């Protein structure tokens, strides 16, 4: 190396060290603020899993230099000093810090050097590290927020312990068709299903080494399966069958989705048969099934029959449940869990905690397709006492689709709170006392990622590990013709007031 260049490098390093040392010395004379620093994402005062990827953030305050000190009861202090407002934490250091401090907190001190070369210290904030881990993967569909660009979509999975995202299936390989309604049995990545619409239509079911496509449309059902829920036993899937209609408002261009009719069915994977009952196939519109964790009850939403006298924004869904015995194919009597008339709003997407004690649902002004309804909030009901209350961290924008972790201590939901346009996944801790905690945005390696990413995260589902489906076999199954499901011959067709009425229309 040229001696002159070498001396310049050494001199520059000395100057940098001196500047840094001076800056650290000046911290004792810094100006202290009583408010938290403005950071994105907002990770102040949250509860986090001990296995989550580093929660990097962008400091929105103006400055010429930034210092973040991260301290905890156990482990060495982490100092991040640079001229950039981006705070990026090394993965190995972060993971070690979290695992060493389960059940305690990690403290963040943020200092900013202003243009007058005076340090400003903001109110410290903490992240409480929970004892319970979160399921390691999150599965979701990515779809453009623009309605005319929906033909580019895919189902992806994200490693929550890192930032790695991989596709499960993208529709560029399936003629740009619609891929939707992915669902897992008990958060198990080896038991997954999703629908294909338009080209290669059918329902794809993958159970460990078994992979096949089925056509669930029969002469006695109004459609193929739509909204799914796996029975915890893993051999039955409940579906709604729906005649869906949609339109756009002329003023605000909002998309409205409603059902002309809908009923419930149960698909038996072993026998490839579909069954239903007059109790869940009525003139009312039954939809959005969800099994109880013990597999004894099927919860669902129900609205009155479509009528010309009821406007779209007056349609409200009740929350009901019905006993069903998968061993002898016997249905019990329908029970009312919660009436929309009691709340004055519409109930949708019931999801029960793994311990069976709590149920989270969406509550909106009308209908059930909440992703476009800004009034949609999350509510929680205690199934033992039937007491319900709003999620304390609802926003002024859409808070919608949600799913539980396998241990019931975490749930993820879609929210448009960051910009009012794009649905993002937020994670919340749910403690043993039934208290939900401030949610945090899915972390990214570069927190500026969300500034320009315009796709919606659709139907976020927590799963225990990654989906490991053979891609060649999956594409072969997708392209092949589906096998046809058989309708249960023991069903009294004359008693079905819903499913038969619109069949073959």
C-alpha cells in the first residue's frame, strides 16, 4: 500500500475515534426529552417472542448522528452509532440477548446529535421478552392493492426468526389464475390446502406425502368449497359454499363483496365425500366456519336471506355454533353465541384460541368481507362467560383477518393502520389472563421496506415450520384434472332449503 494513502487512512481513523469519544463524553450534558423518539415501525413498549428476528427501525427525528444503546439484565450492552437513521441489529447478538432475557425486558436509549452538535436523549423505551416462543413461520398471500393488478399473486412463507421469504406457489406458473384461501390444520405445515380459481380450478390438498386436487362442486351444492376450516383431527375440512357478488362504489371506488346465498358443507378427506345438514343449509346465509379445538362444535356466521328490502350496508351476521360428531356424522342443535343485534354491527371471521377459552372475531358496520371495510375492528369473547370486548389496540383503519399461534400466546392480524391502503401483518401477545398487548409490525431487515412495498399481506397464518412441498409434484398436481368429490347420499335433499335452491343456476 502507498505510504501516503496508509497515513491518510490512519489519520482518518484517529479523527473518527476522537469525534466518537467526544460525542460519548458529551452525553452526560445532553438535553433530555420526555417523549419517545419517533421511530418506524413503532416498537415502543411491546411484548416480543424470544425467537423473533431483530426488530430494526428507522429513527424519524432529524439529526447528523444517531446513537442507540440496548441494555438488558443479562448480556453485554449493544451500542449502535452511525450517521444513518437506520438502526440495524446483528442477528446473532440479538438472538443471544433475547434468549438470555426471557421473562424480562430489553431497554432502548436513543440519542440524536442535532445540527448544533448537541446530543438529545429521548425517553427510553422497552421491549418485554415473553417466555413463550411464536411459531417460526408466517404464511400469507401477496396481492397488489390495485384491483386491475390482481393477476400477479402468490402464497409465500416467511421465517420469523430471520427475514427469509420463499414462495409456496406463484400464479405466474399457473396462467395468472387466482390462488386463495390457504389454510393449515393446527398450524401444521404438513397439512395445508388452498383453492385454484379460473385456470386449473380445484382445491389442492397436501397431507405429508399425499398431494391431490379435488373438485368439490356437485349437483347438490351451489359452488365448490370457499372459506375453509380444518377439523383438528385432520381428516375433515368444513367449507362454506357461496354465490359471491361484488361491485365498486362510484364515489370512493371501494370494493363491496356480498353473498347472494351461502351454506356450510363438510368434506371427508378419507372418503372423498361432502355432507351437509338442513341445519346449516338454510335460506339464511351461513359462512366462515371455524372448528372448536376439541372438534365438537362448528362455529360460523349467519345472516338473513338476501332480500330486495335489505340494502348491502344493512346486512349483519350473527355468530352461531352447531355440534357435529365426525364419528357418526350426526348434527346437534344450532346454538346462538352472539347476535349482531346486540352489538349493532356485523360479526365475521371467528377464530378460537387453542385452549378453547377465547374467540377473536371481526366486527364491522356490515357484511363479512372486512378487508375493504374501514370500520372493521377486532373483538374478543370469553367463551366461558360470553363476555366480549374490543381489542384495545384497534386503529382508525381496517383491522381484519387474524390467526392464533399453536400455543395460543400470539396472534397475527392484517391491518392497514400504517398508511390506510396496504394490509400489513401485525403480531400481538395474548397472555394467560386473556390480556392482549400492543401489536408490532412484522420486522424487515430494512425497515424502509414498507415505505415503497404496495402489496397486501392477505390471510396471515402462523405455522410451526416451513412448508416443504415438492415443487415439481405440486405443479403437476395443479395442472392435472381434479378428482370429483361425491355428495353424501344419506343427506335429505328435500330438506335442504339453501344448497339446492341455487344449485345449477
